[in-house]
């Protein structure tokens, strides 16, 4: 498997079929005398900013305006059910407090205040 081609930027889907983002980074475990092993996948804007070499700038700006933490979320390989066109995860994005933090904050503090937004 070519990690960069097959995993990086692949769409992640929770166990209910909801899109929860894309793989922004791959975390490798370096082992003495053995080949590296994939330990986890990272999702989050900070990981993407690191890939694009704008991490310091992004952190300085977003940490001042974001109502939620901007640190990346690591998804261990044990949560991966199927790797195909999309990567299916054995997680529930609605009940996991680390996933979709900004979307949940917007739903609670903005969308629910709009008439008809509580549906």
C-alpha cells in the first residue's frame, strides 16, 4: 500500500455513513531494527497547516478566533473498519467529543438560534 497515495486526503466516514473529514496526516511509529509502522491517522486543520508549511501563522491566527481547540485528532488504526474509496471508521462522530468540534459548536451556538434551526 502506498500510504501517501492511498490514505492521505482520503475521506473518512463514521459508522453511520457521515463524512467527518479527510486524513490530514499519517503518524508512524519508528522501531529499532524494524521497519516503521503506521500508528494512527491525524485529522484537523493544524495537521493540514503543518503539511502546507503555514503552521505558525495558522496557529497564531486561529487560536485567537476559534471557539474550540484546534489541535489535531489522532485516530488509532483499531478504529478503521474498511479502507476503500472512503475509509470507514468504527466511531460515532456525534458521541465522540474530539470529532467535529467546530461543527458541533456552530450547531449549538449559531444554527440553533436561527428560526427553524433546532430541527
